[in-house]
């Protein structure tokens, strides 16, 4: 194993290393495969000590949810380009998707039981929850907008 933590993790665990050129193909599941995916955005391990912790937990989560989700690691060079698409604001983060839609982001490190319960809840979703507007304007009878 050589190179970055993410590359080494990909090689050791046999999990795909994704970038902008192959992420869409990965998110389109083969027939019979789960449409849910778990994506690992690691960030720079030299700047974020939690990246090492999540790198240890990630393969264990893949095993715990085997057959229920597909897993991939986002290549460090592609993280900035893909973070907005998957609502990643903090590194490291694990992202649960359904098809190409982000269902949830788990930033930093959690207890094992918290990972299990949060991912389980996200796997129950078939699509991203609808986004509510921050401001809702309602009119009562007789009012009009100007």
C-alpha cells in the first residue's frame, strides 16, 4: 500500500476510489445491487486526526451493512469538487446516498451504536427528504400579496 490514507484504505478494503469521472457510474447500481451507498470524504489526515478514526470504522461499517449498501472512498483530489454536491461541510464525513441523492451526512466521529442507528434510519429512506423553504408566506382569507 502506498500514497494517501484514502488510497491505502481503498487498496486494503477493496473499496472503490472515486473522483468526478467515475462517481456517477458508481452511483448507478448494477441490477440487483443496492441503490444505497456510503461515501467516505476523509480530508487531509495531517490536519484532521479524526480521519484516521473514521478510516478504521469505515470498513467495519461496510461489513455491518453488507448487501444493504455499496461503499466507496472519495479521492482526496476530488473532495473539494464533490463536497457541495453531497452537502459535505466538515471533514471527515460519511455520506449515505440513494442513487445520486444525499440522504444524510455523518460528520466527524460517532460512537459505534450511533453510526449503526443513524445509517439504519437512512437506509429506510428511498429518497432524500424534501427540503422545506426557510420562509413560508401564508395568506389568510381576504389578504393578497403586493
